[in-house]
C-alpha cells in the first residue's frame, strides 16, 4: 500500500513541477497553491516513504514509531529549507514552504495512523 501511495504522490509532484508550472498558465490567485503543492504532498508522503523504504530496518507498528518517524522527517524538511539560505545551492528559502510541510506531515500522520488502526483491526479480526 505504501509503495502505491508513494509512486502516485511522486507522479503528482513531478506533474506539478515539470508539466503544470512551466507550461500551463496559472491564474495568479492559484499560483501560491500550485507553488506550495509539491511541499504539501511530499510532506504528506513522509510516513508512507519511511514505511516502504525502511521496512527492513524498522516497522511503523505503534503510535510512538509513527510520531518519531514524522518528527524526524519534518525536522529534515525544515533543515533542508534552511539550507536553501546558503547562496551556493541556488535555491530560495520560503517560510510558506515550512508551513505547508508542517501541514503535510500532520495530514500524512493522521491518514497513516488511520490506516494503521484499520490494518490492526483487520489483523485482530482475522485471527
């Protein structure tokens, strides 16, 4: 499940960054939303990516595991944003990116937690 969500999310992000923004006229009212969408979606995907990529190292089985994973992921996203203040990277720093990342991680945490509860319930009922 995590793999499918990650692949779909990545394709959406790439579509926005490489097809929508450069080649399609975007109304100025919607431009901030389209600009923040990749950060929001990418941050939403953090627990799913951790579950998929690191499943051999650790498993997201408890709320504590999920909280730690999302917290570390959010910390890395914030550090990445602050590193963009260094001119060598040629990137731009934006507080709105951090805010959208916080919202994305929060929503991803809630959704993943709901899926964990549903999976646990299905496992208990099957046994």
